C-alpha cells in the first residue's frame, strides 16, 4: 500500500514547490503527481460507492419485479372471476327485467279484466237495484190507494 507523507511547516503559497514523499520507495513526488494520486483514490472511492448503490438498485428492482409478478399471479385470476360474475349478473338482470315486464303486462291485463268484470257485474246489480226500487215504489203506491182500515192480507187495519 502506498502512504503519502506531506512535509509540514511551509506556507500555503509554497505548496507547489514542496515535495510529497512516498514512504514505500522514498522517492520524491511532485505536487501534481500527489494531487493526481489523491484524485484517483477519491474517484476510486466514489466509483465503489456508485457500484454499491447500483448493486442496491438492481436488488431493489429484482424484488420489485418479484412483487409485481406475485401481484399479477394473484390479481389476474381475480379479474377473470370478476368478469365472469359481471357477465352472470348481467344475464340475471336481463331475466329480472323480462320478469318485471311480464308482471307489468299481467297487472295491466288483470286491471282491464277487473274493469270488465266490474262493468259486467255492476250492470245487473244496477238493474236489480232499479227493479227493487220500482217494486217498492209500486207497493207503496198501491198501499196508499187502498182505503185506510183495510189491509191487503186481511190483517190489522191502519198501519
């Protein structure tokens, strides 16, 4: 491993003139070379960090893909069942609509028949009531014409 040693105790403006020494070989290194080594190490650390984050992103995307596949395996059959239920419900609703229409037609027919029956029954009842009223009026008229004191059946006179 390479260790860089920077000579201390010089002013900052003289930094270019000072030599950085490598402890491994003892050779003098120019400040530009030292900056290049530091920049290379820094970029290497950044590259390793980026590779770590890239690896994490790939693993996360794999887990996400597995989750999506799992959801697809579960949801697709549910959607197919939902479609089947919707089609069945539509068919049943059509049958109910047909039954309701037939019931309406039947109710209208029964109502019309009841009206006819009412008219048919009402006519004889009205005639019978009129006949009864006429008979009653005739009997009262006959009773009023007979002299008082005699009854029709020989019973008591003078009601």
